[in-house]
């Protein structure tokens, strides 16, 4: 059991339960590689500024190379007694290269070290997630393109409202995920600044060159206040806020997939490999992936609340509370990454039942608004047209038929327009079809197939 780096101050060993309670090595091992990268950049700067000897640097580089190899091959022995990833790696370094290892921590604290590790690690995760999110967005575009003209019922209040195209519906999610992507790149730009140099909280007495370290680690600049650098985790909170909003969008899509998959809707099918069965009901094919995504949205909201609550009462500067920032952040990163990957894989394989969708769009008087719009174009005020069509719908409900089942004379009569035949001609029936309805929504943002294709083209060139 190795002595702690700080143990000389103490008269007795730390209580065993306290040791376990305060250790983070169980989860912060994930920082191992960025911790080494940060240490190497720090050591190179120390050598360049002649704060340590070039021989020390050579020893540190050699030792770190071996440690990295041990970690990557799973041979590194992590010790709970050494508390966290930083002290484990430093202790091993000293074991391997002697005094040079003891010089590495010159002008540095674990407080600025862990803040740097967090940012480096999160930056890598953000870039991975942006890549997967892009794959998902492209999958949506491709499916939307295939279904730019596939008619389905659009809903409000979960009741059939107006016909739309499936491509248009998918493009709504494309828009949401594009805003999520823009939130992600915004937050990345805001946190890509170097904390190292802040040391414990006040800065350091050595003639360090923070710019050099920032450049070496790919940061865009420096954290400008040492207290802020070691103590705020707003960037982790922002990432979780991004994750919560993204998952909220995924959850809405999931809810729709679950509905569409239910035999009651029957709009889509999913390949068996994205579904699971029931242990009792042999007929079942359950949409577990979208249901779990909907469920996991809750835990990501929880991650955000954990971090907000963690921060809210901490006096400046560093407090050990901050060690609790990692697990919620890791959980959000893992959940978002896994969810996006599965959705990006699954979306291209959605089997669209176009005939079922279209039949559903033809129910529920989905083109009633089109009829009202037609009458407005013939000269009626919209409110009068609305009322005329409402009468016609009521008549159809009574006769259990659709608007298109009426003859022209019957439709005029039902609308109360039998005395004004010039208000309605034969051409009315073309736009009472679901095809006519979507076709006539010809403006940016409308559901007409040509507009959906234009939206897809715009999206592709912006990607
Ligand atoms: N494991 C610690 C954390 O995650 C590292 C920093 C510890 N600093 C300290 N002064 N105890 O925040």
C-alpha cells in the first residue's frame, strides 16, 4: 500500500471507508490518455522554460510512453490507495524514472490538471458525437428524399389534421437535429480554452508559458482567470443541456415510431434485429429501441440536474464536490453516443407502408381546409368558408361518407351554396384528394413534394 503523495502531513493512515469514499479511480481512468497528453505538454513547456532539465523531460517522455503502453494493453495496475487517475499515473512514472517523475508536478495542481483533462476528454467526445449526429442527419435526408411524395396524415391533438408527406415529416426532425448540432459546435467553441497554469487556484510562481501548452493541446486560447479555470464546470452543464434537448427530440421521434409500429397504425415496420420479443406472448415484436431511447431521455435530464445542483452552492474555487461531475457527464456522453449510433443504423431500414399511410390520410376529412381555401379563392371570406365546409363535414358524418363521395350538387348543397353555383366547379374534386392537398402547399416550408425536395437540397449543401 503506497503512501499518498500528500501523506507526510498526516499522523495516521486514511480510514479505509474514507479512502473508498473519496477515490475516483473507479471512473476517472477514462481520462488516462488525455491525462498523459496534458502531462507531456506541461513537461515540454517546463523544459523549454528551463524549469526542469532536458534530461528530466526525456525521462518523463520515456516513462509516459511505457505507461501508455501498459494502459492500452490493460496491464497497468490501478490502485485505489492512489485515489485518482492523476496520482496513479504520477506514482507509476516516479517508479519507472525516479526523480524526473517527482518534478512533473512542478507549477501544477490536480485542480488545473483535472479541469484540463475534462476539457480534452469532452472535446474528443463532442467531435465523435458530432460525427454520429451527422450520420443520423444524412440517414434522415436519404429517407426523406425517398418519401418526398409519400402521403401520410399529419396530426394535431393526435387526430388526423391535414395530409402531409412522410418526407416532410422526417425533415422536421432533420431541422431539430441540425439545431442540436449547432448547439454542440457552439458549446465546443466556448470551452476549448486551457485551464492549466491556474495551478491550485491562484496561478504559479514559475515562469510558465501557457500559450505553448495551449497550442500543443489544440486549445483555442487560455482560461483568463485562475479561479474560474479550476472551479467552473459550466461547459459540462452545457453539454448535458445539449444532450437533454437532443434526447428530447430523439424521444419525440421514438414516441412516433412506437405509434407507427403499433398494428393500430401500421405505418412502418422495423427489421427484427432492432426489436425484441415477449417471453410470454409469442406474437409480439416489441419496439424496444425507441422505447428505451424515450426512457433514457429521463436519465439524461437527470444528468443535467445533477450537474446544475452540484455547482450551485460551491464557493470559489475548487471543491471536492467537483469530483462528482464525472459520472453524470460520462453517462450523458455514453447515452447520447449509443442512442445516436443505433438511430443512425436503424433509420435507413425503416420499412414504410405507403398504402397504409395514404389510406389513413384519406380518413378524417383531412382535406376540409383545402375546400375552405378553395371557397376563399372564389370570393368567400375565410370565416364563412370555414362554416360552409363545417356544414358539409357534418352532413358527411351523418351519412358516414367522405367529402369526395358527394356529387358536385350534393357538395354545393351541403355547403349551403346551392343558390351560388358559380362558387364551386368540378375542379374542386382534384384538390379534395390528398395528392392535390399536399401539391398545393407550394412555398418554402410547405409539404408539397417539390418543396420537400428543395428543403433536402438546401440541407445537403449546408451539411
Ligand atoms: N479527483 C479529483 C477530481 O476529480 C482531482 C482533483 C483533486 N484535487 C484536490 N484538491 N483534491 O476533481
